[in-house]
């Protein structure tokens, strides 16, 4: 007879994952408010559209890719997050980077894949730093 031993690190609940997606989207879009106000008036519809895109992408990624994501998923999420800094105004970089960081952290905690976990965490962190620097640079230049 075999018995299951509970994991030392319990799995995050689906609601917690989804709240991370919403939080990452809201944080990125809040940072981008000055960019949507550069013409003297706030571009409400454009900002709301970008927020909707950010929320949909973040919720889909956190609902389907993150819960069971492994090394490949983490590295792909981190790479796509880094590439998405080229279209930072779409608001998807922070949700994708957060997803990569969650997958990388979970991989690191399991101890099975230390190198891919580190790569995933590094890509996610680099994406966060890059998007913050780009948003600040954009706000300063306007």
C-alpha cells in the first residue's frame, strides 16, 4: 500500500493565480497613465482597450499555462515577456513576466530543475526591469 505525502509547498489556488494576473495588469496600466495623458487630455478609450487586452492575456496565461507549467513553459513565458517590451503599450509585459516568475519560483522550490528555474526567473525579472525603464523613459520624454 502506498500513501501520498503532502508537498512541502502547497499549490496555489486558481483564484490566487487569477488575482496575480489582475494585479500585474493593473500595475502596468497604472504606470502607463502618464503616457496616455501626453496630449493634454487622458485617452480613456485607448487606455481601457489596452487594459482589457492586458487582463485577457494575463487571465488566460494564469488560468491555463501557469498552473501546470514546467521548464519549457517558464522559459517561453519569460522570452515572450521580454519580447513584449517592444510593444509595451499593449500592457502584456508585466502579466507575462509575473507568470514566468511564478513558474520559475515553483520550479526552484521543487529543486528538480535549478538551471531552467534560474533562467525563467532571470527572464521574468529582466522583463520587469525593462518595461519599467521603458515606461519611465517614455513618460520623461513626453
